[in-house]
């Protein structure tokens, strides 16, 4: 036998083995059914077989609406076979004809979450490159592919069939709270599985980006409201538009408008405060500010970051950039928290060395995948995590990335202008009373 014939025969064997494995459940059920009917026919005759068939049909009809587990298993089998057909159509195969195999399938409100094993001789990057053809072959909204962090031979594949975040926004749980503690997690929305999401601000900074009307201001308001409702928190506001943070002016010790020079002066003072805090920690032999230490958290809110980072005066621009970088990089352990938002997420506005220092990054609707990557980090859009895919009418929907994690698509809680006014008034009164 020639070498070519041996290779062709090996490829045929691999293809047959792959097909047999894909249809293993059906083959097993068919084999068991055949054995069962043979036994019934042998001991009870044709009449017994008819009775068994009639009983099985009646049971299936009677419990058709109650057989959730069975329907789920059948659906998962359908997903498995659809995935196998799609990979075949898209030409994803190893040297011997084997294809990327779904070894685990979990149903979710948005579609399906697959763990896929790559054939020998292939790698996950090939699957990533075929995300769009696979989505077209399956007839779904999108496909997201991410290499497993534990094993390079596996990929996490998200099949998005429907927008589970298309409903109304969830009201903010703390909108009626008399006060809050910034040391506790802040509820911010729900993910694609309908699970509530929250973030903890101590030792974290937050970067928010999105085009106008995407819901950036509302998401920022959730965090500012939580900080304002904690009377122990010091609040500084830098408002490039002057009006976006106006509701919270009565809660802040520093209010800066569209003046880069004033912003530099305030950030310089906070930098000195940060240095003093570190000297205090050194004297106490502690590494960071903790609850009950008597040192308040200081939240610095910057709305329209692009205004301050893109000023015409080059010297001021560089000085502001360096001050911000220092606060974001060194301020975490000293209890300095920076919340920054911009409606112009571009690489020339948000330098990478600053972007990468933010522990939380929220990308709301962006005009391009590149703008989404400017917020989340380079390469996420190519893996299917692109805020450019968000429907323009879906305000508050975007991707939230936490340190060392994977972007999570979610919808933020909602706060109306009237609710913001009520909360800010309550927070200001609480602070005037000294937190009592």
C-alpha cells in the first residue's frame, strides 16, 4: 500500500470515528431500544411489542410538557450536531479530518456556552478567525471564542442566539437607601444570564467609555451616588462639561469645571494628600487603608476625560496626564479611587499606559471595534467582545472587564434625572449633618 493510500485510509478512519462519536448518544439509545424490543418480542410475542409501543407513546404524549430534562438533553444533542455541521462547512479540520468537538454544552438565556476541544495539529486561533463564518453557518447573532487559560487545546465558545438584555433596565437597588458604605460592593446591573452584577471600588479605579447616548452618564452616576451616600467618603469632581456632575456639587469638597489649570491644581493637592497617607501608613507599619482605619476613601470623578487629556496647551496636557497616571497607579493602597468617563474613546485620547492601570473598564456602545478596544484592551473585539456590536437603541448595554478577567456583557441599572436629584439632595443633607 502506498503512503498516499495509507494517509487517505487513516483520514477516512478518523472521519468515521469522529462521526460515530458525535452520534454516540443516538446510537446507544437505538441499540438499547433494539435489544429491549427483541427481548419483549421473544417473551411476549408481537402482541407484547404492540402493548409496549402503545404504552410508550401514551407516556410520551402524557408527559410531553413535563419532560424538561429530556427536552434539554435533546436540545443539547441538536446543538452538538449543529456545531459539528458548522465546523465541517467552515473547513475546520485537523490533519486527519477530525473537527473541533463540543465536549461540554451549557444552555443560557443568551444561547449556549461550549467548551470545545481542538483536533491535534490545530489551535484555537483558527477557531477565532472563523468566528464570523461559524455564526453565519449556525444562523446566530454572533460567536465569541476565547482560548482556555488552563489548556491550549480547548476553547470557550459563546453562541449568542438572542439578546437577553433587550428588556427594560433594572432600577438601582440603592436608590431609596438613606446611606451607603463604599467599602461594600455596589450593584451596577445584570449580566446576560440575568444575574445581578456589582463592583467593589476600594483599591480599584474605573474607566468608562462610549459614544453619546450610550448610557455612560447613568453608569457613572451609580458609582458617584454610592460614594455620595457614604458621608465618610471625600468627593472631588472634575466636570469637563460643567453640567454632567452638577447634581453632586453639594456633596463634593472640590468642584472643577472646564479648566485644565484648575484640574491640575486639584490633582496636585490630592497627590500631596496621597503622599501624606503613605507616610502615615509607614509610621503605622501598614500597607494600605482599611475599613475602620479612620482615613476616609477619596473618590476623584472625572467626566469627559478627553477634554483634560486633549487640551491645546501641551505643557498642561502632559502635566495633567502625569498627575492622573500617578494617582491611578499609586493611589489604590492609599484609598484614592479614580472614576473616569469619556465619550471619545480613542488611542490618541486615552494613552495605553493609563488605560491599563484601571482595574475596571466599562465599554458602552462604541462606533468602532477599535474604540471598544481602546477601553477594554487590545484584541478583545476580535474575540467577539466588541461594544460596537451593541444596538444603538440599547442604552446602558456594554462590556465590563475586571482585572484579569474576561469582558462580561451586561446592562446597567437605571437612574432617572429626578432620582439623581433626590439621591444627591439626601446625600448632601446627610453630609451637612456630619453623617448622623
